[in-house]
C-alpha cells in the first residue's frame, strides 16, 4: 500500500546526481520561449536525459547551440519550423509542451484559449504521428482545456492512452508547499501539499488538511492561504507588469514533474505527483489528483482521500467551471477543419 503522503520525487537534486542515470530522449516544444529556455536548461543539467530535442518556430538553433556547450551528457539538437517538427519528435520517450502565448495583466488563462488551443492541437497532432507512445506533458494554458484537446486529437489518430497524457499542475503544488512553509517556518523541501482539481483560479484546490507534516490554520488564514495559492499566477503577472507570466517557477515545476516521470519510467517505486488527467474520481472527465507513476505512466490514481468540509465545498464549487473548460476543449477539436 502506497501512502498518499509520499513525498514526490520532486527534489531536483537527485535528478542532477550522477547516480540517477537513464537514456531518455526528451523533446521540448516551445523551447525558445520564457518557460522553454529555463526548462531546457534544467533538463540539460540532468543525467536522466541523454537526448534533448528542442523545437520552436524561431531561435531554436541558437538556444540549442548555447545549451550544447554545457558539460553534461545530454546531446542537444535544435529544430525550427513545421518542416522540422517530425524530426524533433522521432523516437522521443517524453514530450513536454510549454508552447503558446503568456498571460498579460488583466488576462485570465482562458483568454489564451484561441491562440494556444490551435498551437497545442497542431503540436499534439505531430506527436500522434511521430511518437504516438511518448509521455505527453502539457504546460500550455489553459490546461483545463488543452488536456481535453490533447486527448481528442490523439483519439482521432487512434493512439490515445490516458495513462500517458498529463496536464502539468506541479506549480500549484510547489506554490502551496512554499507558502505553507513560509507561514509555519518550515523547510519547503520537506512540505508536501496535494493540490487537486484543475489549473485555473477556483479550480485549484490545495488540500491543506492532507499536508505533510500536518499543519493547522485558523479559518480566516486558511481561506486567505487558499486564495493566494489559487491566484499566485496572477500575482506574478502583475508583478512583471506586462513583461510576462510565471516562467522561471513554471520551468522548475515542469522539470520537477518530468524528472519524477523519468524516475518512474526507470523503475523507481513510490513516485507520486499531482497532475490533471483523465479521471473517474469526480463528475469531471478530467481532474487533478495524486498519481502513483510507473514505467507506463499512471500506475494508479490515488484519488482525493479524506477531505475537510472546507475542501469538499471547494471541490463542489469548482466542478461547473471545470466541466465548461473541458467541454470547450473537446468542442474545439470536434469543430476543427
């Protein structure tokens, strides 16, 4: 029996250790962007990665040349434009997709839909053609819609495997761990807060009652903490004042999830991460919960666990918005020409 409180294989330190070694080929689609570049740097630093394939519509040869000078084992290749997308994906074990436009002040993640939906659908179509068995990790927002888009595009090609498609919500966990640690004077590396639901506003549901180590907050402080975790992305967008969204912390969280997945694919046991995936845990077709990862992706969905009354209400309040976002993604693919 695996404990739901297993600390995820989140420590990037292990992923930079020479003892952690594999021969994974990883592609980053959107590698020249604000998330893509630092994410690619973190992946290049890891001995878990032997081949790092970088793709974008501009600047990728320069990013690849720059990273290729770093004294780690991963071989870096740069691919630019649609004509080179197939070559970027061929033989990949894991594909990470941060491609798309970032939020600006006043924008919600859903405002990104029209642009990013098309980008994600195009990239996933190429994945279905060139690396249909790869693990697909989608960072591009709105994740609540881009994961249904990913699933529907792969279904069209007859290659959809729900155990291999992940919406990367790790940044919500990273933020929850950090904010709880700050309030309680703890080491954030030793705090684990499961975050369930989706990846936008009130659909982000931190389960503080299941935090390891156990913590307690007065009702008003718990409400404020929950609200801060839910709107932390907006906090960064506003602080950057039009210069972008959360790129560095998102790159860290994306690398953390990728390393956990690679660890599990290599046979490491007890690897648990939260992710937005196909689910039967609630009334929503897709929902983020803690997942036990294995060699073939999701080994077991660990579910919601025991919720407090406060958390039960948060889940109930999120269902309507989540269902609408999921349907929006599905409808987009259904109406594609």
